[in-house]
C-alpha cells in the first residue's frame, strides 16, 4: 500500500470516529502537484473542528506521518492540515458551503469507497 493511501485511511478512520460529517476523499494526483488526495469533512461546531483536528494530528503522528503545515484556526471555522501527500480540510458547515472544494476540484476522482483505495 502506498504511503498516501495509508495516510488517507488513517485520517478517515479518525474523522469517522470523531463524528465528522459528510466525509469526502478526492484523488487529485492526476490534476495537481499539490498532493495526491484531499480529505474533506464537516463538523457541527467550532469545538468539534478543534477536537477533530487534534485527534487527526495525534493519530497521524503516532503512525510517523509528519505534518508539513497547519493553516487556519478552529475559531475561523476551517482548518487545513498539510501532510504533503494528503491535505485534510476540516470545516464547520457554513465554511464548507462557502469554499465548496468539491466543486472547485470536480476534475479529481471522488473516492466513494475507501476499501477500493
């Protein structure tokens, strides 16, 4: 299994466990050099945005995946966690609707089943 796929599975497991909503994984490897995958999830409120982010960072670090950059803040309603091969976007519902990354990156391949990853 590739490192980026292992990273996606690790992040997705935590996002699901922490009750993230509307999980979306987009393979952007063929259309961008930014990363291989975008992982996008919504949270109900600002505290959940922070809790999800903390849990993801802990789980990724435990597997030896180093974060390259963290952008945004839980108080802003969005966080970006850049792990080079994957970029994780955690939004409150309002910010997710505003940024609409699924539309912007619609040329990427949406992964509907992580078991096929």
